[in-house]
């Protein structure tokens, strides 16, 4: 999976203190300055943006299972580099467990 070698989430602050993220090899630039990632809603919104970008990044995979695996690995890699994303994944998993 060539995209897995290129993935990453890089946080950068601009002079206006807005956060922006790059998922993958720079193909998808996600701006998150308006999100308050100190809140669960802000973290969930950021996670959703990263997941959408990961889905697009992995769209070249021929099989649906491979696309899902690629996107999951991309999001996991991004979360290793971002505390708010790690927290958002944990919050989503906890919510999924309580609704079962």
C-alpha cells in the first residue's frame, strides 16, 4: 500500500494560531482552526475530517476491504501523531461500546 508509506498528520500553527493538518503526502490539507479540540465535539469533527481525507487517499485500492484497511491504518498513523485524534478515537470507541 503505497499510501501507507506517505501518510502522516503534521500539525502546524499559523501566526493566527489556527491549526492545519496534512494527511498523506500533502494531497489533503485539513484546516481545523475553527474547531475547539479541547471539546469532544471539536475532536469528533476533526476525526471526521481526517477519516474523509484518509478515505480519499486510499481510493486507489482496488478492493473495498483494502480501501477500508488502508483508511484505518492512515487514521491510526495520524492519531499516533496527534493527541486530540487519539482522544477522539477513544471517545468514539467508548460510545460505541455503551450503545451495544
